[in-house]
């Protein structure tokens, strides 16, 4: 296909913010991303709120007695956690938590104000 047949230059629609259509819902990708961004940020903040205190406590606990059994356990847990790819860990955690939850996950959509979930 020659360049003269294209209505827009290669990458021109991408620069203009037109990322295409979402295959499942058939809507534009950019508005869908922008609508879902607050929920993703909220989830990331919750994860940070949980992970930082746990990391500090485990680090201080392991560092208080260097080369103890507790130190080796924390090192092993950290090594395993870093070695597992994040998408595999996410699938494992989802399967563990969903097996303990009753019923099936609900499709509730995305809230207008994510702060209302607090």
C-alpha cells in the first residue's frame, strides 16, 4: 500500500489520540482508559498502604537478628516474591481468594467517585 493512499500519515491517528476501538465493548480506547484510571490508581494506593508497613516491619525484624531463622525466612520469601512474574502471582492470588469467596464476582462497573469506596 502506498503512502499516497493513506488518509492519515502512519502514526498520525495515534498522535491525535485515536487509539482505536476496544474489542469487547466496541468503544474508543482512550475514553475507556481515562474512565478506568481512577480505579487503578485507587487499587495501587491500597497496595502501597499495605506493602510499605509490611516491608518495613519485616525488614526491621529480619535486620534485628542477622542470620537468624527469621532473617532466612524473610530472605526466602523476598527471593520467591521477586522471582515470580507479577501476572503469575496475580493469577495465583486471584485463584486463592476466589476459592475462599462465596458466589461469583459481580460485574458492578466502575464508580464515578473512587473515593466513595473508602
